[in-house]
């Protein structure tokens, strides 16, 4: 229970840190980036699909006895267009964040670095910006491979369980736990990456605090599924993940942890 409480405490604390003068600009820049990319792709996709539906149904008209249903037919077409916009919003809310994390990883790396320095007071190793961007991008690809093949395997298992009576209720729980672990790893890894901790070593450290990672990731996942909120949650989650790494997981002298 203490690890679950810790996860909530770190997220609450990260909200306060995100508004601090030292970190504010590193939060605002990726936030603007997210809004521009999310809004642009959402509008382009929705406009194209809605336009295609409108054009494809422009000549739809009932004649003769059924002509009185034309009003209802036009209403259904309009409803389909509205439904497209709603479904796209849900799709972007649940899937889009993965792509944004990959693209915005360098920005998040800067934010995690500032949080780390502010908390520990220890400077980072000297590294040029291009080198840092390349290293971070490679790390994101490594993480993508980590979750991709596992996600396919877990999805297969969940799919099989779903069609088995009684135990099919476990399908959603398994997927939820996996997703929580994945997001927890994603955001905590920014702090580990800045200290150039190998990916495999970082994973071993995470296993020591499974419930902390799972709870943190599950809360972030729930917030990510809320439209518009998912635009704001990424910088806050990066701050919280960095705090968790620095204070709970990173090796410290005499194995002491900084209090929350």
C-alpha cells in the first residue's frame, strides 16, 4: 500500500513543480508542440473523412413512396459525420500519445534533466545537444521494440481468455496491468536515460518497485484517455517519473532514499 500511496504523492508533487519558474518553460514548449501536432492531425483526419462521407452520400435520395424518409436519411449522414469526429477524438486520445512520446522524447529529456539537477544538485555529464537527441531517439526505439512484441503476445493471450466463460473477466485486468507497467516504465526511463543507465539495468530497478510503477502508470494511463487532458499530462508525468527514479530507484550513497 505504501508504494501505491507514493505513486499518488509523486503525481501530486509533480503538478506543483510543473508550475515552478525553473521548469515552466520546459513544460510549456512540449505542451504547445502537443497541441499543434494533435490539433493539426485531428483536424486534417476529421475533415478528410467527413468530406469523403459527405461527397459519397451527396446523391443519396429516396424516391416514390419512400421519399418521406429523405429527412431521416440526411440526419443519419450528419450523425455519421459527428460520430466520426467523436471516434477520432477517442482514437487520438488513446493511441496518439505513443507517437507523440516518440517525437517529443528530446523535449521530455530536457525537462527530466532539469528536474534531476534541481532535486539532486548534481550536473549531467557533458553531452552535445545533437548527441543527446540521437541517444534519446535510439532509446525510444529500444523501448518501442520492448513493448511491441510483448504487446502482440499479451494481446493474443487476452483475446483467447476473452472467449472463455468465467475467466474472461481477467482479460481487461491483464491488459490494464500491462498498459500501466508500460507507461510507468516510459516516464520513469527519462530520468534513467539522462544518467545514461543501461535500459536493461533500468528494467531490473523497476521490478524492485512493481506496485509503485504499476500504480503510477495506471493513473497516467487513465488521465491519458481523457481528451485534452492527455495533452497536458505528458510533462507532468515526466516530472513525476524523474522524481520516482531519482528518489526511489537510482543507486544512492548508503542506499538511502530522499523522502517524498
